[in-house]
C-alpha cells in the first residue's frame, strides 16, 4: 500500500482520482450505482473530465458531508477504542480515500450522511449492495481486517454502524470488474452523452382565421396556413435515430394534432356563420386530412424507429458478446468456452431514451465479459493443470472441453483418479496376462511331465517285458534242466531194473509232489481225470475263463477231453465245465507236462 499526501478537492487530488480506480467508483464500475452509470465513468476516465457539481450540491451535499464525517469520526473512535486518520492510499491502480484508518491499518472507517432507508437497513444488519464494493476495495487496498461503516448526521442520536468483513467473492468480482473496465477504457470511443432531449423550438403554424360577413363573403388565411403546413411537414425528419430527433418528431406530432383540431374548429365556426361555403369546406377538409395523415404516419414512424433502435442496440450487444467469446476461445486454443448468460432485453426494459438503452446494454455487456473472463481464466488454469498432470495419459481425457469447466481442485482430483484407475487397470491386465501365461506354461509343463511319464512307463513296461522274458527264459532253462535231470534219473532207474541181477536201487527224489517215487518208463500216460469224483452240479466254468486263468497257456476242449475232462455242457457257443474241475485240470496239465518231459528225456537217453 502506498499513502499519498493529497488534500481532498485539490486539483492534484482530482487528477489522482482520474488516473486511479477509486473505491467510491467501484459500484459504478460494476453497474450497480444509482448515481453514476458505468458509461459515464468510462467517459470521465477516458476524457479526463471530472464530474462537475452545482454550487448547491457542492455546498449542501459534499461540503456538508465532510463536516458530518468529521463530527462522526470521534464517535467511531470511541466505538473502536483507537484513533482514526483520514488517508488516501493506493495499491497499483486501485485506490481508496479512507474517511479513517487506524495506525495499525487494521480497521478502516467509512461514513455516509444520514439516510433513513440506509440507516434502517444497517439497523437490520444488512449493508445494501451499492455500498459493498467501496468497503471491499478499501480492505483490498489497505489490508484492513474490517471496515466500520457508519451512517449518521454527526450526533450520537442518529448514529448507526455495521462491521463489514472481507468477502472473497466480492473482492474477486471487483478485481475482475476493474480488469474489464481497463480493457474497455483502452478501446473507448467517445459517444456524446447529452442531457435529456427537449424538442427544438418550431415555428408553429399561424392561427387559422375564417370569418364570414353578412353577405356570405369569406375572409380567411387558408392559403397561408396551407403553405406553412406543407412546408412544416416537408422539414419533418421521418427517420429519427437519436434522442434529439425522436423528441423533435414527437413535438411535430403534437403540432399536427393541433392543426387538425384548429382546422376542425375553424370549419365548424365558418359553417356556423354561413349555410354553405363549398370551396372553404373542401379546402379545410383537404388540409385537415393532410395534417391527420402526416400525424399518423409520423406516429407510426417514431414508434417503428424506436423499436428498431432498441433492436439495433440489443443486437450490437449480442454481437460484441459473441466477439468476446470468440476472442477468448482463440486465446484458449480451442472452443472451450461454455454459454455465458446475458439479458440485454431484460436490462433494456423501462428505458425510454437511446442513451439509457445504450448504457444499460453496455453495463450488462461489461458484466458478461467479467464473468466470461473469469471462466476463461479458470479454463486456462485447468488446461495447464491437465497438461502437467496428464502427461502421457492425454487419451484418458477426450471430454476435456467439459471437465476444464470444473473447479481447480475438482479437476485435479478427477485427473489423478482417472490416471490411478487406468494404471490399476493396466496392472490388472498385466497380472491377468502373467497369470494366463503362467497357466499356459503350467499346462505345457504338465503335458510335458505326462509325456515324460508315459515314455518312462512305456520304457519301464519294455524293460519289465524284457526282464520277464529273460526270467521266463531262465525259468524255462531251469525247468528243462530239472526235467532233464529227472529224466536221466528215471532212465537210470529203468536201466537198473532191467539188469540180470536185481540190485537194490535207491529211490530217486524228484522235486515235485507227483514224482515222490521212482517210476518206470510207462508205456502210456494214464489220465488223472479218470479217477476224479463225479458231480451232478450245473457247470459254470467256461473254456474261455479257463484259458484266461492259464494264460499264456491255451487249452482246447479236445485237449481237456484227452486229459479226461469231458465238457459238462454248452451255453450257446461256450463250452462249459464244473468249477470243481479247475484244480484237477491244473494238476492234470502239470502231470501231463512233466510226464511228457520225462518221456522225452528217456527217449533222448
């Protein structure tokens, strides 16, 4: 904050106010001041023309206000228990002329002359909006913690106050408003602001006089009246475009109306004096109709032009609003700007003059630009945040045009959440891919293990088969050797038995239950089955089952019959035997095999 040593009302102070954006001007800048229009403030700042006041206003309003303020300051000091000092200060281009500020610069004092409506509002604890910008800008410039706003006449009896605290929303609105005001000031084009128009003085038509003497002789000035009327109509501006032209046109309408009435009255007066004056009647009727038609035409023209002017002003506001949005989108790089509401038609309601219409539209346009600029600034910040945080994840933000309208904190949270969710999805996909690959590898490993096991089993089966084959060969060789030994023993026994003198022969022990004694070489083999007990039971043992049990040895029904086991029956194609025959069949086969083996050995000897 910079403090300026300026006396209020001095030329230096006036020049200072024109160069700075004062706190007392903030309401006018925002278009909410009932005293100064925004366009008027722009005009003053652009042209360097300070607002002028009459001597009466200067003496009884401004000077008196300073006197009352000086009387109220001690009351305010008693209220806050510290001294106050008037001060003019600035922060950049923003300025404030404080009615009082404490030495600590923490409390400011603002005084307004006693006003019953304002006092009543303060008494209810509400500061009207038109006073809020000044208080907020005072705190923005001074850094004060509050403003003690007082409405009084300098006496304790008429003294009300309210503490105004900093309001971030109001202060942001004021800051943005001055930025837009400065931009408008840089492109300001002077439009003359005239006082309310007054119809130009027009030479009225001559007084119409028609007199009839006793001999029905007419005396009138209709020709002069007609010439003047036609000349007057010729000079009428039938295409008004500003307030002065509209005022002149409306005045001309009144003149036409008076002409109609005068002609009618003159006609009636003349007709009352004579029975018939045909020329005069026709002349009067013609001039009367001319005045009437001109009046009606001019009324319609004025009404149509007023409506056209309203539409043109409103459309100009819309065009300038659209151009501002286009410029903001150019600044942002893409059409990110949303629709910003404006109400030019609403602010134009009740306005009668071209000046008031233009001021209303310009003020609404300024409000629109301030709001649009705030939105554009937020979008610009969000775009920067998005570029910073998104990095290589821009593809996640196809809806950029909508999310950049969010509050900065909300956008930051959204960006981080989307990226986190995407990364989580990528991790999940990677985990799923790893799991799928691991599962495929597991299946492949199991298949390979199964194949190895199958190969090992096949190899083990081959080895077992080879081992079994070797074992069978070994067993066969051992059996052959044993049989050969038995056959040799039997042959030796038989040979000894055939000798001339009997010689005791030692019994040859054969390692088999059926060969526990020495037997001579028989001439034939007696079937064992011949001595088996008979049975009348139903046969249940199939020949195929016998072969399954004796596998790999295979027997036939004929072979069993030769061993003495005749078929006990048939079940269709199956040859049936008694289950009790099976042990005997096995025994008979063993005996038969060994007998054959023994006989073979004898023959070989």
